[in-house]
C-alpha cells in the first residue's frame, strides 16, 4: 500500500469531500482502497499523460503541477476543455469509458507544467469499483460532480469573452500566473491576439 499516496490524499480530505458531497469517512475509505493501485509518476512540461488516437489507460492523481485536457478540431485548432491542479484527479472521463470497448481517445491530456503524482490503471480501478459498494458510491459522486462542472463550462462558453476571463479567474484562482497566455486563450475560445487585447483593457480599468 502506498503510504505516501494516503498522506497526500489526506491533505485534500475536506475540500474534495465537500466538492463531491461525500463524507470524509467515505473519502478516506476510497483512498485506502485505491492506494494499492497507485504508482508514483513524474512528467516534464509538454509531456503527455494521454494522447489522441489510442485507448485511454490511466487515471492520475496530481501531487503538484498543472495538467490540461483538450482536443483538436477538424480544422486543426486546439481547444482546452479544463485544467487540473494539485490534489485533483486527471483524466478525460469520456475517453476512459470508451476504452472499455478499446475505442481510441478523442482528447489529449498534457503536462502544462512539470507534474508529480500517482498513476492508476483504469481497468484495475473499474474492477475495484465493481467489487466494493463504498468505492462505487465515491466514484458516482465524483462522476456527478464532473457532469455539473461540464455543464457550468458550457454555460460559460455562451458568455462574452471578458465574462469568460472573469469566470476563469474565479474557477482557477492563481492559475493564470502558472500557465501561458496562449493556453488561457484556448480555454476561453479566443485568439492569443484578442487575449492580449482583453488583458490591456483589463489593466486599464
């Protein structure tokens, strides 16, 4: 069992339990059940946790750093869906579900900074969910939270660019200083040039 994994998970007990709407006790039990499956990993900035075109295999838990999930449009444009930071799970959940039928991933997950954390094999995690009702309850709560966050981001995309920038800063406090302006622009769905214009306008207020 990975004691380091358990110690790290314990740091985020209160915030994740509240976010998922589960008890701290259920969170601790999920951590205990997942610990034997956790393997430490580290990646440099720009390295991929998941690539488009191959079946997703792992879910990751970040100890430190920033990861980014997105996809490539038919015209070749890169779209950022969301970011994951310290103490968060990292995965494109829809790709993990597709991998059950060996379907290739449609999203990429890339290290936006140097990252460190734990890697868990999705097939083993899925088997553990099926065998333990408490872990299944935890997974359901995490999945429901993911759906709610995805819905909120869809509404966000309908807002004006300045509103999306304000919402980004509210949802990811401090992240703007850790990643490139170009990546923030891809999350907001605007060009880097327009991003620069927004920042100039923001600075003049």
